[in-house]
């Protein structure tokens, strides 16, 4: 048995993979692959419609929000969001909680005034800043709900009248969030939703059309809304696999059911990190991510040996990002409690071996 702890592209449910692989040969008994039918067929339109409906259902989205499946990755939203929401006469606030947040800030500055109102850069992004003032005049506040590289996560979102814009790439569908508080959220599919190649965008329709600039057709959210995410050829396979994963989430208790399991999984692993004298955690305890669990060995020289032991037990993808070092266990929705238990046992055996 192999356990996939990669940070993304990442583990997807086995049954989703099986169904998707069948559809690559013959989709719905059509005698064609899902990869070779027009996106204008009634069969694919049904896939897109179901994917959108499932997002709305699972996230309890109300009428003023539109659900889009775009391409270009979450990184394209770093510029598309400010291009559509911010113009040179306006100011936006951003929080800097890691590499992806910094990239969003850089691109935001191309389209209007940007203030970084809080940052945890001073401690290598080991915590989520809190307790800062937010001027109500800001057009929006951009945050990154889960910092994939540094393993921190907002447990509560800032209480403010300023509209929120949020990169939820690495924790979408992993815990209950009131999406109706946000003007815009976006998430690359390749962690909790599907394969790389599509990006989910949920945008408040009434927030659009207020900037005074020309926007290329492909980068105007309204065009994608009007065309039901089919303004151009959509990323058909990533959308299809996302739809299957959303069905799987629904079947497994919806986001609240998945959240309970995620809390359990992360709880087991953090408990072991805190208990085991060989390891420690680089993140502030109250901000620890349920999705990306970073940990370090006190003695760095043992890292290679520990990773070798992990692999022998079937645990892959645990190398930490170079900006943190150590290890990162990504425990996305499809990771089982069993996978976490196996990793925990490797840590315990390593302690015995070194003790
Ligand atoms: C939080 C976050 N934002 C943005 C990105 C970039 O996503 P993409 O590669 O889809 O552009 C990532 C990728 O890991 C991420 O974790």
C-alpha cells in the first residue's frame, strides 16, 4: 500500500480515479472518450451543470454568487481578481502570510494601490497575523486561507465590512466556510477538487463591472458568467474529474462530514509531533493547518534516514518545501486516517530506533 502525502497535485479518491479512467475509454456508454467529445454536447454540458450545482450545494452558495471553472491556475487569479475588482483610484488591503500571498500582492500592485496591512514574514510565516486595523474604505481585503508551504491556516476570517477576496486553493471543501461573506474566492483544483488544469472561482455578481479599464475578453469574469464557463473550450477533463470528486464529497457527508475526518487526521499527527521528542513543529499551535502539516527533526542529519523509513512504510511526498525544510504531510480530503496512522507509527518506530 502506498500513501500519497504530496502537496499538489495531490491524492484524489480511488473511486474517482477508477470512474475517470473508464470515462477516458468510453464516457457514459457513448462509445467516445470524455477526451474526444465536444464541450457543446449535451453529455458534457450535463457534466458542467452538475459540477456547478454541486459546488453551490456543498458550499451553500446563495443567488448573488456565480460559480466558474476557469483555466490558468490559481496564479492567474492573482492578476484576474484585481484586474476586475480594483482600479487606479481604489485601494486594496492584502495580508502577507506566505509565498502565494506575496505573489498575489505583487500582481495586485499592477492594478491599483495595495497596502499590506499585516504580515508574518518576520518569523518565516509561522503564524497568522491577528488584531490589525482594517480601514473600511478598502475595496477589498485579500487573504490566503491556507498557506500550503508554511502549514498555517486562518481558523477565523477577519471581521470587517470590507469585502473579502480569498485564495482557498489548499483548503477548499475541507472545512465549512461561509462563502457568502466573500466577494470572490478562487482555488486551483489540484488539491481537494481534481487534477491540475481548472480553477474554481466563486464571485459575487454585484461586485463586478465597477472598474474603469479595458479588460481582455478572456479575463473578464462577466464573459465567463454569461457563457456558463464555456466562453472558450473549458478544461473538460479536469472539470469532469472535479465533478466526480464533488459527488464523492457529497456522498461522504458533505463538507461538514469531511471536516470532522480532517480534524481527526490532523489531530492524530500533531499530537505525535508534539509528543515525540525527536520532532518539533515550526508553526504557531493555534494557526496550524489541517491540510499541510509541517514538522522538523531536531537533528537535521537524520532527515534522509527518516524519509527512507517513511518510504519503506509506503509514505511518499513528505519532503518539506525548501523555504521551511523538514517535512510536510499533506492530509487532503482523500487521505485516509489509516495513512496518517501509518506515518505516526513510522515516527514512533524512529524514536525507538534512535532512543
Ligand atoms: C495557496 C496556493 N495558492 C496558489 C497556488 C498556485 O496555484 P497554481 O499552480 O494552480 O497556479 C498554490 C499552489 O500550490 C497554492 O497552494
